[in-house]
C-alpha cells in the first residue's frame, strides 16, 4: 500500500508539471486535458491513501488479535472468566501488564548474568596472575629437571656438539644448547630449561585448562640463556608477543633499564633482542595460552 501511494504521488506530480507547461504555452485545449488528468490523479492518490490507512488499521488489529490469542492460550478459561472480572479490569490489559513485568525480569536477569560473567572473568584473571607469580618455589629433583631439559632439547631440536668452529646437531650426546631467543649455542649448563607456568603452580594448572601433570610437559617450557631466564620471573620485565603479520612469536623487552645490559653468557645486549623472532622449529610453539597470560600480566 505504501508503494502504491508513492507511485500515485509521483504520477500526480508529473501530471501537475504537464499542466503548468500547458498554461505557460497558452494552449487551452491542453490545459483542459491536463486539468482533468490532475483531478484523476488526485482521485487515484486518495484511493490508494485510503487503502494504506485500512492496511495500517488491519495491521494494528492483527497485532491485537495475536496478543489476545497468546492470552487465550496462556489462560484457557478467559472466555468464561472475563464476564466475572468487571471489577478487576480487562483481562487482556492484565495479560499485557504481566508480559511487561516478565520482560523486565528477563532484562534484570541478563544484567545480573553480565555482571556475574565480568566478576568470574576478573576472578579467573587474578587466579592466573597468582599462578604466574607464585609466592614460593618448590624444590625440584635433579632427575626431574634433567628430564625436562632433555625433553625441551628434543622438541626444539636445540642440541649441538662443537667440532672445531662448527656446531653439528646432536639429539642425545649434545654439549651445547641453542637459546630460543638469542640463537646462541652455549654450553649446556649455561642454557636453562625455563617453565612458562612455574613448577610451584602445578596445582593451579586447571585455570589454564591444563592438569598438574602438564607442569613438566615440553610445551610448558623454553630453552633460554641464563640472563633471559632470570628476568622471565617476577617482576616480569620481558615477555613474548605474537606477530600477526609474520605469524610468529617475538621477544619483547618491557623494562628500559634492561636495554643496555648484557645477556649472559652471550655478548648480546637486550636492545639487540627486542622484537626478535623466537627461534624454534615450525609447529613446535609452546602453549600459546601461557605466553598470552604471561604477556598480559607483564604489560
């Protein structure tokens, strides 16, 4: 109906334009012809406008009938009960009022759910932070630490033997280990097997979707030079960020005071390593959730 009204208005406007042109030309026959056309166009417009009004009233009536049908379905006895409720008001109005109250209760419930989810998110964030920064350290056996280090060397293919000036890859009888950040191959004792989630937080692994047994999983660690492993712990002066453009992890130095310090046992300084790509084989990334949370709290 609205489209028909628009068409009728456009037709009337065009006819009135032709009538004005006929009047300017002085052609009385054309003027009479277009005046009749204008009158006809106005009649057509009024007709379709009336149809639009009827359609709007019909839509309103249909909505009311639909609401009454809902009410009838909700209270089957409405036909019989309506005749006895004169003092209590129109049952349909009462039904609409109950619908409004229900919508209000649903809105309040949604608001409470949002507040609850925000509170849970804050609690989970604080629990993860405490897990990343435990108050105390656990005593690890030498055998456990050696086994963890060997697992990391095997995963990241970081074992080497030195022959003259060359380093040859060696998976078992290695004497040197390659640091994942500096890329330097240092003597095995000078390269640390660092836990991303500290060993003391094994029982908090559940907040990361892990189990306590995953604490010594090779995906929970990186092989790092002593100077880097030292600043990975609180107060979290460095972190790893994900480079979306190159689909890789990069090392980030957050503390300006570190920039000119030497990363032992190498001769590199921290500013040379800032934004440097993590040197690990493709497809051997540690657990990303741990790197993300570590970076979040470090920043």
